[in-house]
């Protein structure tokens, strides 16, 4: 709920994973702790209100999905709740114990590379930066928690890291332990416990607007880890990973991400995650090509041509989609880049970009 709220419900409505998101929310709506059910209801009501504002096919699509996955009584409750205006503080009450971001932080995630001053961020939380020495001491304790063999200690350390980023952003950014903390956070995204994974994704989203391009040195590892989350066997982890990856792309300079995303598309172990990376590789290529065409040729064109003969259908379709995007950017130059490939592969390239 925190990840999707940060992304913005209007954007969620247009995600390809909307069916899966509604399915997960519907399952959690009748299971688990009361806090989970409350957060789930808030998410369903919020996205339904957004769909009603959009109207047309957007509304019809969501209502069909709700009818498919929710029971009759549950659907009526969600419909009735969406008719009423949310009371003040409803989000905080709905996500009590989960730690939702405030409105300013959600706005940061929705706006591409938006930023606010550290003083505004502190005042929005009603907190002030702690002394640097205190932050460094606290960071040392967090590093020990993140390296613990106990999953609950890791989870608690991640929760404390997110709280520290909200309470003392300036001191944390200046701390010499910032990069070690990022290095300690990244493995938690792929730790063998989905509870830890979910809290790690949430902590990373807390840090993204704060750190910006300071994340560039860790971008390759973060892209790889979030790609693994996209292929998680846990539905909640999968749903949370996609908007977190989008937030990373909105925060870090695109040129620093193109290589890591291409590598994840080429060498990832899961076809679903590789397909998602290919889609994002196309988006990054469109963004970068006007100013840095050589970088697009090196990473995106190279990856697309290498994957042209991939046997798995879902990855083949994503590869063809990427190649069509690159053809729209490069024109005949795309075929020039394939001159050294076998003739059969060149023919496949022609068929891929010309078939609609």
C-alpha cells in the first residue's frame, strides 16, 4: 500500500500489473491481521475513487476486476466506502503500524526527479536533524542489525533506517556511513524472507527522494536486486517492486541506469523480470537518445540484438518490442549495427521491426 500510494493511484490504474494488484488486494482483504485488512480496504477504495474520477474505460476495467476477485459482500462494502469522502487522517489510520509516507514524500515519488529542500522536508515531519555524531552512532547499530542472522532484527533495522531518513535527512546524507548503509540495505531486497523484502523495498523508497544521484554508485546492485523482486514467488513483493523500480528511475540520472538495466535484461535468471527490464530499457532509450545516442547504441541496441534469437516466447515478444522502439529512434542505422550478425538473424531483425 505504501509503495502504490507513493506511485499515485492514477498511475497504478494504467499499470499492466493492475489485474495482479487487485487480485492480491482482494485476497488480503479477507485474510491476515486487522491492520492488513484496513490497509487493503484503503487501497481498494482509493483506487476505485481514482477510477471513478477518470471515468470511461478506466472505470469499467477496474470495476470488472473488482467484481472478478472480490466476493459480493466485500465488493458492496468497497463500493459503499468509495461513495463517501475520506475523513481527515484516514490514510494514517488505515496504515497504522505500516508507516505510510506523508503527502510531500508521495508527491516526490510521482514527480520525475522532483526535489525539495532539506529544511522543508524536516518541517513536513515536525522533526529536526540530530547531531552528526548521534546519526553516525545510530548508523553503526543499524549496520549490525542488517547483518544479523535473525530476520526480525534485519526487519527492525530497516524500519529504523527509514525512520532515521525521515528524522535526520541532512545528517544522514553527510554521514560517512551512508554508502555502507546502502550496501547493507541492498541484500535485504533479496534476503530469503518476504517480510524482510517488503520492509527493505519500503525503506528504499523512503531514501530515494533524499539521496537522488548519490545512488549512482549502487544503481547496478539496486537494479539487479529489484529485478529479482519482480520475479519473487511472493505476490506482495512482486507488486511492491515495480513502483519502487519506477521511483528509482525517476530519481537517478537515466544515463547511469541504462547499462545496469541492459545487463539485467541480458543476464537475469527469470524471464518475467528480464521482460520487465527490456520494457524499461526501451523507455530509457527514448529518454536518452536525443542527447546520448552512443550510449543507447552501446547498451540498448547491443542487448536487443543479442536477445533477438531468445527462445522463450514472453522474452522474445519483449525483445521485439524493444527493437521496434529502437528502430523508431535509429531508423536504418539499426540494420547497420546488425551487419556482422548471421544473415538469418538479420532477416529476423527485418521481420521483427516491420511486422505489426
